[in-house]
């Protein structure tokens, strides 16, 4: 098993009066030749947007865009006529495909919104744009699959899976990747875990490859996002 830890403090940062964004991979003015992507996972941004503020209408194409709201409420509008508010416990998936414009704003005038925005390269180019939003429920001490290519949950146009889990302190977490051709990106939303002899705290992440079973220990009550992607196609 190969584990590469990415400490929270090593992420790139974009910060202004309304946005604090931390970037695992090169994004905007943050460029790191060692952090361009992880297989088909291209962007992983950890954003806090201040009340009433946000990103104005802008364009995307040929990317699967996933938004996971951790706290607060995010408002989405796009050029396909979709309007939605995404709350904690909900996920939005947008296929940018042949081209789409959208805006994202904090729907609250009093509370910040905290979200993860994740981009995955699609399996095919120039697909018809799509928008999807779903809620999810987590069963304690198990991973819950929330996004997949074809497993009856929120769809993504790529051989990729997203799993969320909340784990009690002392719990041993086991996960079997689909293939040795896949890699797993593990992000600690909250808490602290041990993985491959490394301690990962809130905001830390790890890239795991060359393994048929991942084993982690929750050293505190922890919430974890695991993203499995093909690491051999790019």
C-alpha cells in the first residue's frame, strides 16, 4: 500500500473579503507541479463563503462538478434554468459537458456556508449538460455510497465513487477498492484517523494506491469522505 499524506496546511489558498478557499490540487493562481490531479480527480476545493456573497455566472465544460455542503445553504442557478438550494446533508452534481454557465451564492444573509467543490474528468467529452441534487443519510460506522457511475445513487459520468462515513472513536474502518487500477482520495472532514501509520486530522487528506484493502482507525469521532477514481487513464 502506498499512502501519500497531504497536510491541511500544505494546501493552496485563495482568500479575500468573502471567500476562503483551500485547494488540494492546482487551481486558479495556485500552481503546484506535484499537485495537478489524482487520476481523474482534478479539483478538490474546501470553500467557506461569507453571507450573501458568492461566485457570479461563469462557464464550465467537459467536467463533472460535485458540490457537497457541510454547513449553511448554497444557492445554485444555471443557464439550463435550474435553480436550487443545497443544504447540509445534500449533494449537487452537474455535468458541464458541451458547456454550461452557473452561479453559486450563499443563500443566507447572516451565516457562512461551508462546502466542498470537486471536479472529475468525464469519461466522454461534450455530453449534454445535466443537473442533479439529492439528499443522503449516513449510517454510523459504515461508509455510505452517495455517487457512482451505475449503482442507483447520484450518477457520475466516470468510473468513480464517492462515499461518506461518520465513525465513533476507536472504530476500525475497512474499505476494499474495486481494482488495483483505482486509487482512493481520503479527506478528513472532521475528527482524526490513523491510516498506514500516518495521523490525519481535520482538513488533512491522503492519496492511497496499490492496495486491495484500506484499513483506518478513528482516533476521535470522525467524518470522512472517500473518493475512488481511476488513476491509470490520464
